[in-house]
C-alpha cells in the first residue's frame, strides 16, 4: 500500500508543469484570498479534480518546496494585536526563503477593508541576517511607520505546492507540515494531519473548481472544508505562546484544534 506522500506525489506527477517565468502572468500581488483547512488525505482527490484545468509549478525539477519564514513584530506586538482584534486594515512583515532555488525576499503583506490583500517584496540577495540592510530599511519605511522598531519574533516553516489555472488567473496553494517556534525556543507542530489551502484570485469568485469541489465533500465538519479565517502567523503565536489572550481569534483557534482531533479519528477509521 502506498503512503500518503507517495499518493500525493503520484497525482501531482500527472499534472501539466509550469515555470516561474510563466507564473508571472498570475503573480496576484494584489488579490483576494480564500482559505480552507482540510485533512491531508483529501489532497490526492482534490488534485485529480483540478488536473484538467490546472498546471503545477515546478522549480528546479521539484513541485514541492520548503518555505522558511521569519516574522517581525514591534515590542508591543502591534501586528499580532491587530489580527487578534480582527481589524480590517492590518499587515505582516516577514522574510521568506525558498528551499528549491535559495531565493530570499523581504515581504510586506497588507490586508484592506473589503478583503483585498496586497503584497510588496524585494529580493534579499545574499542577506541571510535577521537584521535589515539600508535598502531594506528604506523599503520597509515606505510601507510602515514602525519599521525602526521591528524585531524578529517567530520562525515558521512549511512545505507547499502550487496549482495554477491560467484561464481563471487563479492560484491554489497547498501547505503541509507546518511548524513554528518563537525565536530561540522550542519548535511546535501546527495542524498535524491537516493542510491549508489558499485560493488566490484577482476578484472574489465562489464558483471556481476548487471551491465547487470542496462544497461537494459530504464529510465536511466544523471548519473542515469550509472557508475559514486563518492566519498561519496568528495560529503559530497562539500555539507557541500560551500567555497570549486570543480575544476574537481564540474561537477560531479552538475550532482548528478540534478539527485536528476529528481528522485523527477519521484517519484511524479509514485504516484497514
């Protein structure tokens, strides 16, 4: 019997390939995001359902890539507090490294009222330091008035593969094996047995193939398979720092933990 990883690799192998150069037409640095949490066991069927209309991103011969993020914060956790309070206008600042090609970027991701997301980034070149260069500081100061106060707060890693629907100008990312740790502290696994699916669109559209497939799942339960408000950064902070009061986000965090428990039960029942 094949393992889950082998099944996922097999269905991904059947999908047409695309490159980073081709992806430039669907960069979606200004977009609308819809997020879903699903059991990892759903991934092979999802990929097969989307295969006729999508391509899979391949970089240096690999479709899956490890992402290494470092999130920056102010001393009083301004960005986290804005997320926990559910503010319509909020931001994240992070560095991101891609394992497949070694590229590194400094990114400012902003969310605006109405749900629109805008991401700006610059190439870090060979700068692997936690501190910023003069050019990077100028970039940050052009987007935030707290740039001088920023300090590295959390590291988050995950693996991702990306499906692209060029006709719909849509990207679908599938994130697995999420882990995080406060800088210099113990690592924690996040959403074990689950995957985070993000559907990124130039305008909101509930009728894309991925959303339609998710709505046909008969065994959806709670937040599983339904559009949900999830921030990997916020979830990681709540997991790694037990002293944080989750406020409005705490209910979502609890539902995600319940979903993990339900997923374990489902997978146990499906074993021969």
